[in-house]
């Protein structure tokens, strides 16, 4: 599931213009690799004109063009523009956010997250950060998992997964000596950082409420794992878990069918300082989670 691919032919590219200077974008695009066939915009006052003999068209025109690459030049409106083009389900469409991605041919996939695509609506997501909760929101689903709006230390999360039934049967307790602005819970010896909860009472309420909805016969595990001194050891423990549906998301090389390698995340989103920022907001566009949920019920 690696994201590095090699450009062999000249791609037909459209630019989806945002708040950036379109002339600057055109100037930096490598014409040996990309042929810019149109500039797309939602601004009706710009549509119908040409720049360097390249037509400016409505964004919806993409469905009628022979195109295999798009460059979204807007940072501010990037997510909404992405969703606008993804709904057209253009096969093998490559999505670029910046010139460095274009030059490196590091791209995102065009994946439509229309909730009507989802068949497996009763699945539960186990995740060691806030990505799972964001995915529930994206799919407009109730939280069918207690693992929402919290994070775990990597070693603790692996340990929990290795004995999941036991830890989910443990009562949630709290300790007050962590000197943090949010509660820290305990399932026996496993720490849970409730960084979106203002009180222990609220954290306990939501944990117990969502635990009742957890589907032990239909769950999916997604773990973010960053490079560290023991990351390879933890990665091996993860892929050897006796759990059918699991995905390891890494920022380092680790070859396995259950691993999604996102080592080029800094090129895709240079505005992010931390890998967790990328995984929380952009992993959706590296992997089709709806397809995964539907095909592994």
C-alpha cells in the first residue's frame, strides 16, 4: 500500500484554482510530465475565459474531460474541492496539492466518501487517536465504539489489542496525578488520554455509553505508528495480532499487506508539523475505508 509511483507518460492535468496565483502554478508545472488541458473554478466570473490558451471551466466540467490528474491549488478550500471532484468517481484519478507532489509524482487517490456507498453501517472502529471519530463524523454515523476522541501510547495500545476482551471488561478508573488539562483513564494498567473531555465524569459517561454499542463481531482496527526506536517491534506485534480487520498506518518503511505506508506525508501537507495531524485529516484520501468496511463484514 505504498504511495510512491513513477510517471511514465505525460499526464493530462487540470488545475482546480483557489486563492493561489494561477500564473505561478502554471509556471512551475513540468510540461514534460503534465499537459494542462483546463483550469477549473467555482467562480462564475472567471469561467469562459482563457489563460495561455487554456480554457477556464466550471469544476463540474471535469466529468466530461479526458483527465487523469488534478492539481488543487487551494489550501483553504482543499477539502471541499476534493470532495466536489471525488463524487464523479473518475477512475484512477491522481490528486495533487502542491508543485512538489507533482514533481515527485506523490499523489492522493480520488475517493468518494458519500455515506450512501457504505453498506456495513454497524461496524465499530478501534483507533489509537482521533481518526476513528473523524471517520464516524465523515460517514454521518453514531459512534459505535468507545475509542473516540482519545489517544493511547503505542505500547499500551498494542497490549490492549493483544488482550482486547479482557481490557474491555475492566472498569474504567482515573488517576489525578498526571498534571494534564484533561482526564487520564485506566483499564487495569492501560492508560487512556481523554484529550477531548473536560472532566472524568464526561469521559466515563461517553466511554460506557459507546462501549454498549461496540460490535465485537464486526470491528476494524486502525493504528497510527510513528518511527521510533521500537517501532519495528511494535509493527510486527500489530501485524501478528489475531484480528481479522486491521490496518497499520506508518511514516516509515514496513512491508506488510496490513500496512499503509505514508512516509511522504510532509510533501503532501508541509503545513502540518506532526504526523498525527496528517493521519487525522488526510488518511481518508490514501485508503478507501468504505470499500474496506463493505468487503470485510
